[in-house]
C-alpha cells in the first residue's frame, strides 16, 4: 500500500532539529518546561468542591477550552472524562485540520498516542504474567533469544525493572532519523533492537530513569512469549476485547483517512512513520472514544461489558501501586504509569496515576484516580503544555484533596558534618546536560543550583528530604553505607534521578592551586575525564577543532549521526561522527573547499561561534549590542563573543577594563584548561541568574 497517495501533504519538513526535539524530550512529557511552571500545592480546607457530574464537567471543559491562552496552545483537542463506568463528557475542540476547517470529533479523529502506548504494552505484559508465560522477577535474557547486552552487575535486569524504568540501561532514546518521512519503509522491531541495544551501566533496580528503549524490549518480550507479532497480539488480546476498533500500531488506510493533522508552530507537520515501524514505546494510533473504553475497563477492575476480563482485579490493583520512590512524597512509576508531574510533593499525589506522551505533532495525557473511579484523557495536535494546565485545573476544581500540601512532623536536621555528604555535582540520567550543584549553606541549610531554576536554599524536613522557600521538594537517595547516590528534583525533571558525581582524583599536572582546577575537577567528577590521579591533563595544550566539537557533543549528550561525513577530511577521523552531528545541527561549517580541518587548533572566537550557533537564536544581536568588548575580535564572531561574556562561559582569563569592556582573547588558541572552564560553565551555571541582558531576564522566559 502506498501511503503517500492517501495522506494529505503538509508543509513543515521533518528537519533534524524538529525530529530531535520531538524525540529527545518526547515520547514522555516535556517536563523541563511544564513541571517547573507547575502550580503550588493548595489546601482543600474551606474549598467549595462541586460534584463531578456530566453537566459540571462539561461546563468545566467548555470554559477551559474557551480561554484564549488555551486555544493558542493547539489547533485542536479531544477530551473524554469517565466515572463509575460511564462516559461523563466526550468533546472535541478546535480543528483536526485547520486548512479544511474540519472540527475535532472525539469519536472519529485519530491521533498519535505517543508514550501512552506504554500503558498498553504494560497491559499485554501483565496478561502474559497472568498466563504464566512471563515473570515480573525473571531475567529478561530468558525472553530475548539471541539479543545480547553487557551487564557487569550481579543483579539481572528483570521484566519488572523494564516496566518501572529501573533497568540500569545506558540512555538510548530514539534517534532523529526514527521519525521517517518514507511512509513505505518497514523496520522490524528485532532488527532495530539489535542495532541499538544498550548496555547496563547502573545496578538494575536502583535508579529511576524514564526509558523508551525498555518498552521496545517489553514489546519484543510480548512477541516472544506469545509466539505472535506484537501488533497482532495487541489487536487480538487488547484492542478487540475492549472494542477499540480505531486503535492500531500501524496506520491503516481507514485510520489514515481520519488522522488529525499534526502541527509545529502553527504549521502542519509532514506525515511520517516511525522506526521501528511497530513501536511499542510510542507508536499507537487511537481516538479519545477508544481511550475511554480502556479507562472504564481499567477502573472497573478489568471487567469488560462482555462479562470477560481484560485483566484480573488483583493485576489491575498491582498496576496502580508505585514501585520505587526516593521518598513517599516523590513516587516514580507503577507498572505502566508514572506519578503526576504537575503536583509532586502533594500529600495525596500517590493516589493519582498518569501516562503522558509527545511525538511530533501530538501530545497526550491519561490520568486516573482509582479510588474515585475517575479517568481523564486528552490529546491534541501540537506539542505543548495544554495537558498540564488541564490536569491542574481539573484537580483544583473537582478533587483538590489530591493537591493538598504535605505536612511534616517535627524534625531535627542533621549536623553540618552529616549534611556535607549531600554536597557535590549531580548529573541527570536522562538529560545529561542538566547538572545540579549542591553545597553547604548557612544555618544548617543546603544550597542547590541548576541551569534552569537558579540557586535556592534547602531546609531539611525529613531524612534525605529537603524543601525550598517555594515548597518544592528535593529528595536524596542513600545506599546501605549512608553514601548519597542520587537525587530527584521533580520540578526540574520528574522523569529521572540525577546521579551524584564521583570524588575527583585530580591529575598529576593540575595542582589544587591551578586557576582552572575547579573546572577540571568538576568535569572529572561528572565522568567526562578519567578519574585517575596518575594521568596528566595537559592544561596548556591546544584544543583541536575536532576535540572541541567532540567534547561539546559529549557534554550535550546528543546522539551521534550515522550518516556519511559531509567533509572530505574527516572521513576516517575518530571524531567524524561528532563533527557530522554538529554539522547537521547547524553548529559548524566547512571552508569553500569542503574541508573542516579537524586537527587545526581552534581559536577562542571559533569556539564561541559554535556555542552561539547551538543556542538557535535565543539571543538576538540587538540584545547583545550593549555588551562592551576590548581586544580584537573578527566581525563574524562579535555576537558570539558577547554572548560568551554575557553568560560567563569562560574562565579567569577574561578580564574587564575600567570601562567594563571584556577582552575575550578572541584570536588566541583555546587551551584544554580554558575549554574545561567553558564546558563546566555550560553545565553548571544558571540561565536564570547569570545573564547581563537588561534586568537579567531571558528572552522568551
């Protein structure tokens, strides 16, 4: 079947940047933006709470979607609310296709479900557990056949670990090419897994990291244990019993005709398929109406209208229980769901289970309150935070008790000596470019800073649990010996822990008094340099262009390109993939002869331009105009150098004269020590507090 003939052409191409953005922060919620802006938990005392009925929720939805700010978030949305086995409201708002003015129909319009697919993969696994074909505590190697990976730990990766994002695998999110405009291509699930199979890098079962690849493996386990293709199993054992006739992992022709057009920035996204073509982690298509059928069955202890059961009651109950938490107020995941990202720390947040997802042109959220027999599902055709707004508004309106502030008994904070163990650098397991710094504060408090929310004081309220002035919680995990191993900062990224850096051993040519020692040791703590005191660092050695780009790609944690190198002189270079990746992102370019000159030392102004390119125009030249420079900078690098000075992306080599003009030493060759300073500041300095632009606020924030 030629899909091109049946799917409306659209104008926005799937550029590298579009695909990477959609995949790096999607197939899961866009938590860095939405969680940080989440509303503060509120008390339910003296609040007049309306009863959730068909009329009250319809009025609520109509008012919510009538707001101009909400309408600007997406061209169209479908929403359904269920309670006590009934659909209370099922409505469409806006347009499924803007050009044709086709209004959203929640019964007919097909949307991409993105990571909500994971809940259905979990359902299939639990069916096979009931049948004795899969064991939650069984080593996954039992089901993987000839698919292999390295696990240096004594503990195996279990099926349960995959389902609760505790696998310990190295992060292996989809790569940009996995959104594929070639609609006729078919990529086999096993072939894809074999090509990208990661190794285990943390002890299984110890650290939470939202893991897309784990759910590809779960889909393959469904296939292996059932003896039938994953999509066929889902059709026969999940979708058909539920009566979900408009749901599939393949975009069938009949569904394609009803597919909502996806948008990015208000423009339609070019139709695409995914790799693998059947993607258990995020490839499901469905309607809001079909999703209501799943929610009703799940909330009804798995019972179906036919009298049969999708799952047994005790299995359903097990899927509502959180399986890991740094602290009970900061739960992680169940078998198939995660904790609410909008109201972490609320006293009753463990009573709500959610599943959200994003993929280019679609965002979705399902949240269930089992003890209220209530479920809500929303999907819309442009990525953004509409669902976070809906969740917060719905909870505040009908169930404010689930947003009530947690209370803490009297607690004597630890001594300064004990608090010192929390100090250090922490790197996010999923988004490695997010680094938090924790240190000692005054009056027995700790101070925490990160690139997005800046610096704030933390007061200890329970063992391993701290709170800031805005009542945001930070939890720390300790091992059996009392050593701090991880933290969870749910407003920064609720979808993964941050791992504490190692104690840096230093280098034999970098004394503690070296002016760049702190930068070098920070990167060594974060494992970007070998933690071996017998090695030399070479602080005064020049960085080559290739070395600079490779280090930037590594600290950015961007998946490396697999394409043939663009530049003639990097074909067999050890850093060819990093350079090619930087080229595809528009960070670097070659000369007029098609050469990159990878082994030529890089100048400081060249290094600045690459950083400037990476920020994608966040800082227009007119905002940088007032920044004063001294020394000599080529015209093509002035804006980039001003940005580096403004944001403090440099070491002590940059000095200001009496007039406040900074000399970036632009034409000087960049040394390894100076590069360490740039990378350390990129990772640890606060975007919220180090800008010299105007009042210190950032454009677009």
